[in-house]
C-alpha cells in the first residue's frame, strides 16, 4: 500500500490492504474474461467487509472521541448507498442474463474512487487525530 494511504492504525491499515488486494483480484478476474465471477465474488466480499470495516473505524472514533465522527459516518452511509445500488443492479442484470464487463468496470471505478479519496483524506485525518490522542 502506498505510504500516503497508511493512516497509522494497524487494524484499519490491514483492512484497507485487504480491500486493495480484493480490488487487484477483481481487475485480474476481469483481465481473464471472468467478469461474472469477479462481480459476484466482489459483492459477496463487500457485504461483510464494509460492515466490519466501518464498525472498526467507528469503534476507534468513539473510543477516542473523534470530533469528526458524524461526518465520517455520513461518508460511510454514502458508500453503503452506492453499494446497495450495485447489488440491486447486479441482481437485476443477473436475472435478465445480461451481466457485462461494464458493471465490473463500474465497480472497480467506484472502489478506486472510494479508496483514493476517502482513505487518503477522511481516514488519514482520523488517523492523525487518533495518533495524537491515544
């Protein structure tokens, strides 16, 4: 993981690395023409990952009384809304037999945007606060 994405909380950094690894796996599946498997597996992974990961971050923010907790949780809610939309789109396309590489590419694009924007800014700010207030 790039240095600028490390926030300094080992448990959270490990979870971020797990997401980064999963994104690479998704790209690899798609390069091999296995978009259907890639999309299904990624959505299954994200169903548990986002719940566990967001709960971990909230646990740290509450423990150290992070003043940006509500704004941070709002970002999580936005991602969860996007994720729910992806699941609905996947279910609909799967039922119609129309799963395409474009859905996989859209998931990769959204995950990349989330990873680079949220972690490099919002999570990094949280990590700095936590490091200063432990």
